[in-house]
């Protein structure tokens, strides 16, 4: 028997109680029964985003929320600054260009975090820039960007801060209102412990004002229309009913654990995974600003990372993620977000050690596991 373990940064495992909630008989979305579920869910989303603003639910992947930010806030020819430090910074660039925006690229070395000084310099040089687009957690390079410091910078200007929080919301503390983030997006298949299919977006008051000026054509992703409908505890278009029912359950799990403990759990699992990497002499992809959602590590020079990931998945039943573009075949990415705990980390590291040995890279079995356990022991109950 081959038991499967999903340890990639999306989709992530779905808890049994969430699966059971989604398995309930379908109900119609234009009914009081669904509206009650919808109302509970939207209120819980505000707690997760730490905002008083509406958090809109879209039947889309996280990229749909990214696109909706562009189509609702800007006009063709508007200039935006994109922090491009990985595949998803690159996605901000592609979406912006597709809708006729003028993109100023701030290229950041993969595995490095953007500096606030670099952003400040470009904003000073180009006062026409309307927004800064950035990832909170760049999944492809496993790095975090300094969102709080960037928000401090943009709040002093007529410049919006638009944040892709797809592998950050529900993983690390990103208080939207307190920090002054203008747009924050995420998706269902990460820390929210659901299958793919839902995207979420929240806008600040000054971002909502911008939506009245934006001239990019929009229809399905019309956020003003969605906001008007959500105020009536419904949606503009047919919602992903079963996913929203599951979302109510996953948000209840987060509330039961408590946001602070959720953040601490993710930080602890990340620290344990990094400790294991150090013990195994595996270099981190993002040593200076690592994400608490996913850890990237370079594979040894004598091991093909692509073959390693395929062997782990197909022969051992353990799914990690590999590298993209220039990192393809060079790294593995081990996720620790959402419905994951200490023993998922232990499983991940044990499997990695065994796979490395299989490919001829001799590591003392248990060295990485032991290093991870030392970190995880601190959270064991008395």
C-alpha cells in the first residue's frame, strides 16, 4: 500500500470535517438557507483578513482575484510598479500588461526580498506610478517581502499597495487595516484548507475610490457589483456553493485554534524544516527572508531535483514541489501551511532523507528528522 502525503504549496490537504461539510446535499444559492451560510462566512473572512472592509468571494483561482484588482482599479496607460522576484511577481507583470497598463519592473534576485529603499527610489523618480504590486510570500522562491514597511511607504503617497497574499493570508500576521494595505488577495487552496476554486479580495476605502475612476473593461470581475450583492448576503453570479459551505467550516477551525496560534504553528513548522535543511547541509533558497508557508532548499549537486521530486511523489507517495524556470531541477519546496502539523514535517524530512540516499547522496538517516524534532518538541503539551 502506498499512502499519499500532499506537502506541496497548493493545493494543500483538506481536513476531514471540511470534506464532510462539502459532501452535504447541494442547496440553491438564491435561498435564505444559503444566505445564512454566506453571511457567517463573510464575517469570518473579515476576522482572517483583520479588516473592517468587505472580503469578496469570487468563483476563481487566486489569479482571478489578482486580475480583478487590475481591472477594477486602473485605466489603460496607468503606470504600476511591480516587484518581480519570482514566477508570481512575473504574473503581476503579465496581467498588468494584458490590460494595457504601463509596467515599471523592479527586478529582485530570486530568493531575495525587495528592499524598501529600492521601492522608494523608483517612486521618487516616477511620481506617476499609481500602485505597487507585490507578493507577501513569493511561493516560487519561498521568500517573504516586507509588506508592513512597504505599506508605511505607500500610505504617505497617492500610491496604492496591492498585495498577493495567496500563500500568506492565514500563515503569517498580515493585519490589513492596521498596516494600511490597499488590496489583499488570497485563494482557497492554501492556508484556507480547501480545494481550488475560490478567490478572495478586500479593498481599502481609498482603493474603492479608485474603482470609480478605473476604465479597464470588466464584466464578471466587477467588484462594485459583487460588493452590492454581498451586502445582501448573496453573490452577483453563481457561487461555488459547496466550496463556500466548506469555507465556513475551515474558518471555524481557524477561529477555534485562534489566529495567533495559527501563526505560531506555521512559524514553528517552518523553523523545524529549516533546521532540518541545515542539519542535512542543504542550502536554503531564501536564507535571509524565508516564508513560513514553504521552505525551498537546493538539492545536492549530484542529485537531479526533478528526478528527486518525481521519485518522492510516484514511488514514495510524498508530493513536494520542484523549482520553476532557472530553479527547475535544482530545488525542492516543502510546504507547511494549512492543515498541517508537526508530524507532517517529520514525514517530509524522513522521506527527503530516504530519497537522497536512494539517489546516492549519503546522509545519516535521522539527522534532519532529529533537528526538526528538536524544534517541534518545544510545542508538545506537558
